[in-house]
C-alpha cells in the first residue's frame, strides 16, 4: 500500500496487524515518534492522521490507508532560503525550555499542534484539557501549558504578518 507521511509517498507492505508506530520508526526511519507504554495510555507515540491526534502504538497500518500521516519530522517547514523554520509549537517549547528527559515531547508537540490547528486561540482550560492527554513522567505540565499558550501567540503573530 502507499502511505503518505509528511507529504511524501512511501510504499509499504500491507500485512495484517502491523502497527503504524513500528512502520514509521523501523521501516521509514522516522524515529521522532516515540514508544512509551505501547497500550494507548501515555500519548508519547502521538501522530496526526488527517490532522487528528492518534496513538500510533495501537493504530493498525491499514487505518492510515488513504490518510495523511504527520509526524514530528513534518512539523517544521523549509523557508524561502532553504533554512528550517520551526513550527510555532517547536519554537515555543524551546523558548519556554520545556523538555526535561524529552521522552514525551514528540507526543506533547504533536498534540499541541493538533489543538492549535483546530482551535487557534485556546483558553487556559482548553489547553489543560487537550494537553492532559499526554503523560509527562518528569512533570513538566506547567511549562507545557505555558508553551502552548505561547505557541498560539506566535502562530497568531505570523498569521498577521502574512496579511
Ligand atoms: S506508546 Fe502509544 S500511547 Fe503510550
Ligand atoms: S520531559 Fe520527561 S517524560 Fe516528559
């Protein structure tokens, strides 16, 4: 089957019971998506399927057929001069110095990016509710919420600059 990941088509074997997480990591080498609990609880393996935050560790490859998969590697963009331009969520997580061990961060950033795509100006409660879906064993929740609010501001500024 053809799998679309971060705008690129990949040909992969369509075997029954293959999980999206292991195809992304082991076959496509997209190791930005992390393995945590493996049972759909922690959220560290979160990717987007047609923009919906989805736990890749419990998602069959077949569920991604005909859909656009986005992983952490697909968040940043290439600028006009070929430079990497961070997604506002990535920039805000850096600015707020969020990561501690970093294991959960891919899932946190993918969850935050999906939230801001659906709701560009979330309030504090909406941020808390969305981000509580992903565990952080290091307890960086306060910094995560601050960074998501900052990312919403950064995204708003770049929208107004674009006109
Ligand atoms: S590794 Fe997928 S939810 Fe924990
Ligand atoms: S930064 Fe360590 S688990 Fe979140």
